[in-house]
């Protein structure tokens, strides 16, 4: 007999892994893993993607509970949800992602972006 809690846990983990099955979302998570939080405009600039693309991927991650968000004026900030049931699986993944050239380049672009005056116009 299958435990209802086990089925729920399996579904949570399956959805978590589905959320990771997209390169843009992995890049977003890798960047979020380097900061306490990032604004949508930060990610748009660094990833060189449209606001709608970044927002769509962030929405997916938020719906899965992998990231949290809050509004500050017109800016929406995102952070990793360290209380997600599968968060212990994410940390080793972030360590691996940090070794990839694309993610290294994204991190360098974020450092360069942060050294300039903020030009968020969302």
C-alpha cells in the first residue's frame, strides 16, 4: 500500500526536476545562488534575454516553490527558497553549474553589471 505522503513527495521531486530541465532556468538559479536576491532587470541585462522570457522562467520557478519573490516599488526581487523540500538537491547542482563556462560568463557579466550605476527601467 502506497503512503499518500510518499506520493506527494514523489510529485514534488518530479516537479522540481522538471523545473531544472531548462537551460535558462538553470542559468537563473546559478546566478541567484551567488546573491541574496536579484531583480528581474538584473537578470534581463546579465542573461541578455527579454523581460518576458526571464519573467516566464521566474514564474515557473516560483510556481514550483523553488524561488521566492517580493516587490520593492516597481522592482520584483527573487531569491532561492532554501526551505523547498528539494533544496538539498539544488545546492550540489549549483556547485556543478558554477564550473560551466556559460555560468562563469554570466557571473562575470553580473559582476560587471553591478559595478555600474543601476539602470533598471522596468
